C-alpha cells in the first residue's frame, strides 16, 4: 500500500498567527467520531529537530505519531505523507468496530482538517499541552531545554543574549500560570536579557509568579502588571 499525501491547510491561520505573535508553539485537540486527536507543533529557530514536524497524539490508543511537513507554510502548504502503519493507527483511534461500513480514509482526513480551529488563543494551547504532557513529554524531550528540570526557582542574567524559546516554553508545561501572565513575563524577560532557572531537585520550592516578576523588575526588566498584556 502506497503512502498517502494530504495537505493539512487547516493549520495555515494558526501558524501565521503564532508567528505574528512570536509564540512558536501550537497545541489543540480535535474530536472526530470516537477519536481524539491532539496536534502539536514546535517551530522556533532553536527547534532544529521539530520545526518542520507535526506531532499527533491519539488519546484513546495512546499512540504518538509524527509527520514531516512539506511546503511553504505561509502560503498554506502543510503536506504530509501517511504510511500504512500511521494510517492504521489513526483509523484504530476512531474505534469503528468490525461491523461498520467500509471506511474512506481520505474523506476522514478532509473532515479532520476541516475541524481545525480557525483561531487558537495561547490559553487553549497551554491547556492542551498541560493535559497531555504526562503522556507525551518523554517523547518530546527535545522541544525544551534540560527536560528533566521542571521546578522553576528563579532568574538568571544573560548579558547581551536573549532567553531561549526552548527554556521559556517550560512555562507552558510546568507552571499553572495563565496565558496573560506568561505572556507578560516572557516579554519582560526578553526585554531585560534574562532567562529562567530550573532545577530537578524535588526538595526545591518553586517560585511564585509574583515573586518572579519582582525579581525581573529588580534586575532591570519592566514587566507589565500580572494579568495584563
């Protein structure tokens, strides 16, 4: 059986908006029939391994798939090639049962693509990633720096350097901050050339966002008040 080609152009507005807002991370879930498909993209300049990959987590069967994305994404080209093994996994996620009528896979892909959200607020991405990270985090260790260090303990000056997106992304995964708070903090960190310090010491006490904002302000940043953009 030959690989099937399909253009997931439903990603276009989400990708463009993420680039516009300089938030190169996407995560959303689509329910299709009995299946639940979680789509994830990580595409900062630092994401050498993942920037042209689409990750799809199948929540019922707990299978993770990845697809190489081809084409000019700004022009709506997100072509993937689906081999028979991945096709079978996606069909199994639907839990069709043996008594169902013949299944038309390309029609299913069109329905799935058409069900992508037209807009994806950052909060929706945070909620999605946090919900599945216990299941997918080990497979996606490359999309964050020092993946084992998940406890936020403070800040660190960088001189003239900018903080890495793969370090800041950990705010999405390992804190309970909302989108507005995280966006304000990230803006302040970048402006002040400050990054975050994390540890894997289970006895460490995580910094609160209020304390963290105070640290950034004292270090020379000018963060917006919490809860504002």
